[in-house]
C-alpha cells in the first residue's frame, strides 16, 4: 500500500508490472491515485483484480493533460505491450485518423495508419463517432470522389453527395474550396461548425424533417468528442521517454549486484558489467533509416548518454553498414566506452561491429529465439528470458528498439505532414 502514496491525484494512465518486470495491466483514470486505490479494497471480489494484485510487484504511472489524452495513451500502451490482464485494444490499430491527402486532386479520407502524405487530424479512439462525423463531413461538403466517368453524373451526385468528378465539367476550384472549409473546421473552428449544424437543424424543423433534425443533433453531440480529441494534440512522441522507461525491469538495490554477477558468469566477463550500451537500427520499407544507442548504468537507464543517429552513409537498407556507421560515430573519441556492448541481431551484426570497438566486449542478442552470440561462442547460447540476466538483457535490447523506432516514426510523421 505504500506505493499508493506516491501516485498523483491527476489524470493519466497506471501500469501494473510483474515481479519479472513485465507490463501486465494498463488502465486510465481521471484521478490515478483514487482509481488504483480502489483495486486494494477488501471487498473486491473480481477474480481478475485479485489475481492482478497477487502478481504485481510495482505500479508505474504517466500523467496526461486530461482524461481524453489518458484514453488515447492507454490504447497506445495496450497495443505496444499486450498486457495479459487487458482484453480490449490488443489487436489491430486502435486509432482512426482523418487525412487530407497531398496529391494533384486531394482527397478527404478516414484511415487507420499514417502511411499517406498529407495533413492528419486525430488520432481518434472513438471509432464509431469518428466514422459518423467523417460521413457527415463527406456528405455535407460533397467530398466523395468517383472512380469512373458518367456524362450525366452518378446517383450520389444527383443526391447531392458526390463531388462531381464523374462529370467532364467537374469544377476543381469549387471542390478544393469545400475541402479547405473542412480543413479550417477541423483546425479548431468548433463554434463555427456548431453554429452551422444548428442552422441546419432549424431548417429541418421548419420543413418538418424531424428525423433528419434528430440525426443532426446526434452529429452535434459526436462533434464535441471529436474536437475534445483534436484539442489534446495527442501523439505517442509526447511520451516517448515515459513509454521507454516501462521496458526497464525492476531491480532492487539488494539484487542488482547478484544480477550483474550472474551476467558476468553467463558471458564469462573479467569484471561485472556496470555500464552497458545497446545499439539498434530501425527503418520503414528501407527508408527513414535511423539508429539508436542507449546506456544502462548499474541496471537503470542513463538518459544523458542516450544517442540517436540519422544514417548518413547509405540511402537503402543495409543494417550492417548502418551499424558500422553509428558505432563508429558513437565511440569516435574512445573516451566513453562501456563495460559491455549489446547489438540487436545475430552473428552477422556482431562480426560487423566487434572489430570497431575492441577490446570492449560485444555480444549479439537475436530476438527470434532469444539467443546470445559472442566471438567465442558463434553457435549461440540460449537465454532464459525470465532469469535476472535474461530480464536485464532483453529489457535493454527492447528499450533500444523502442528508442530507435520512435525516432524513425517521428521523422516519418514530419515528412508526411510537410
């Protein structure tokens, strides 16, 4: 119960971690301390809660600006960590986005991922409301585009929904003006949109079109949720350091020395490896190639020693060349070498890097079968993933991977939005 005293009475997410340092449950709250305290009430009979309380070793938290942002961050963390005690939001992409594409004839689309070039709005976690508002905007501003030509116009055109691209007389200027109106609306003109819908409701009531007026009332309510989400300006990049910290295993001061001794024996090292660096390469379809180097000192992240690298010497995917570049750049002065270097990869990656940093000891840690490669053991040693050594090596490797992938996602996001 003492750990509850450290929790804030603020909105955010709370994270239960096991004795093995694994994330086992993620929740959101308007008041973190009050919500987490409710799990420890004596009258709690839910088997899942009872089991969660038995298995947890620590409770982390991340403070957000408001409850809406907490909801979005919760979905992001559940997707990333796949906690055992969470059942929802674990598969697929949890978010939806509106995008106005960057092309000769821009389109207004509803998408799950940010793969297209353009201006994005979101992310939205309330999918049904997002789809409803998207449909409303497309129909109201006539933004639906035809994939074929129809001299007299398609059915949707005559119903007042299609933009008219099916016509040979299609007016591009009028269409882009309407698209600009939607962009302006989504950029924070909630009051203007609310007034617009209220005028439509009044017109419907005048025409006794009460069913249509009721639908517009629904849109008005859903619009509030959409704009509340937009105002948060949520992005996982805002919490990249907090998320990375969740990969860190909980190692008590009393067990740290034992863990380092076990690691020393496992790798046959001359001394305990108190300073450990780890390198990782990340890319997207052979582009936005970046690298990362993180450092753990005495079992905890040493963030002042973290480094991110844009790859300069290659333009296409070549993990070996990319690793050679970032390792050479990181230790250019040779004044800041660690006790141990971990490379995310197997024998090939290890053989590429080891000559550059000798005599510092380097190992390769392959994800597929959690196998450790050294220069003296090229066949590999199986790693017990739940042993103190396994937990420490895996968490450092996963931390470096998250640090690298968050950087290339940031670069992609900047490129797509410009």
